[in-house]
């Protein structure tokens, strides 16, 4: 008989020892530690939209009388609105509680213990963590020194056990785009390809329309970044119709909240307003790149997303991150085998760039 005592003995050993995803630290706790107000924290660590969501969303959420009801499990209206936005038939679209959840569901749908998942590293760590949870074996294909995907190396890594190739485009944390011809080279192998386009509104390069042409191409997108809705958790994907059907069965029934659905509806009515802000972020990205470069001790990499990855040429990334944090500016640092001594900085408003550069100059003097 199993007793409640010591039930941790019964936990899957592979999950007990799993190295999980490292999320950012909550700004509330950092503000508390620094004795600052949360509003004074400059948050450049999670690639959010510093301008926030459309004011239409704020208004509609305040006016929404249906928060006491469950959302439509079939996502009928939501999928129709997404169809309007991306121009792909609703039967191919599935929405979920952030694109993270779709990564999880797609891997759950395909990966059985021992199946191989090709991952173009360094990249978004959720692919690794979720593939391992389903017993997948990761086959890591390193990107080149500029973080470009080596399509030939990916093809050479394909074996009889390969179930999927996962690819963030542009890549996180490096901001590197993968040209469409390279993605199609991978799609042409016939292996299922999961193209994660979380930052596509900033890059303008998408394979979404091609997902209707190729039976093995799946594309994920999100409202977290461009639409300023990370807190409401809405991601979606475009799939072959049968895969969309399976994902609709696999997802939890009420997976996208009523509030998130209201937000999507109002966002899609306000695309022009939001795209002006996306353009401002893209322009600011280029200014930030120039400012980081001018420091002389950082090597920023060109980015097609709303963040910039930098190697630290002099000093320690962890200390620079801490020095910025002490000044209320949150950025990410990495010190991993494939991401040595480096920083990832989200693009903020112009005043955020100014405050960041000032903090970096002070940190660099030490
Ligand atoms: C490449 C990539 N995919 C997916 C996500 C997750 O986005 P969501 O907020 O939709 O779960 C992120 C977030 O950082 C990301 O960088």
C-alpha cells in the first residue's frame, strides 16, 4: 500500500532530477529589496512591450460582464479572429495559454520516450525542458559563431528516431533570424518542423502562409510580445488540420480565459495603433545597438527581435547585470557553455535606453 509519507519516492526519477527553466525574478520582489516602487523598475529582462497593450483592451476588460462564465472550449470566435489577423483558415489554428503551452502540447502530442528532438542551440530553453518531460532525447545542433542555424548540420543530425526539429525564428536569446530558404530546406526533409515565431511582428519575416502548403510545418505565434499581453497569456499556432484537431482534444477545455479572448478581439481591432509602437521598438532597437556598441566593451549581435544579445568583452556579465539591477534596471545574463559571459537586453522606450546606458557606463568604470 502506498502511504502519504515520503511520497516523493514515487515521483518519476527523470523529473525529480530535471533542470527546469530559469524564469526572471518578479519586479515586485526586486523593488522590495531595493526600496523602490514597482513603477520605478525598468524591466528589460523578459522581452515585453514597454508601451503595454492597446487602450481598447484596458477599456474592454473593465467593461466585460462575462468574467463569471467559462470561455468557449471550441474557441470559435477566437479562431475566427485569429484567421482574420493571419489569413489562415480557422480550422488550422489552435490557441492556448501562451505559446509556451503550445510548445508543451505539440511535444506531448508527438514525443514518446526515446524520440529525438533536434534543437538548434543556444536557444529558448523551454524546448529542452518540455522535450525532456515527455522522455524525448535532445539532439543539439550548435549554431555558428554568429548564431545562424547550420541547415546542413541539422539535416545530418536527422536519424530514424527524429520526431521533430524545433526552431525559434528569430532566435531567443540571440535575436538571429533564419532565412526562409533554410527553414524550407529542413521542411523538405519531411520531418515535422516547429517554427516558433514569437517575435515575428518585429522581424516581419514569417513562414505562416507556408504552413498551409507543407504538411509537416507548424508555426507558433503569441500576443505576449508585440501586443503587450504577456500577462494575459495568449499564444496560438498554425497546424495541419488533423494536428489542429488533435491539439484541440489535448488542450485543457477552458485554456484561454474570457479576459484573454476579449484582449485578442480588441487587439485585432487596434492593429494600426499597435504596429506604430512595434515600429518605435524596432527603431529603438537600432539606436540601442549603436549605443551598446559605442561602449567598446560589449559586442552586441544584430537582432530581428525586441531584444539584443551581447558578449561581454571586459568584465563579468553577472556583475554588470547586478550593477544594473541595483539601479532598478533588469536585464538577463548568461554564463553557460554556449552562452558565455553574455547579456540579453530587451528594447525599452528611449528613456529606458538612456537610463540603461548610463548604468552600464557606471558599471563599466569599476
Ligand atoms: C522563442 C519564444 N517562444 C515562446 C515564448 C513564450 O511566449 P508566451 O508568452 O506566448 O508563452 C517566448 C518568450 O519569451 C520566446 O522567447
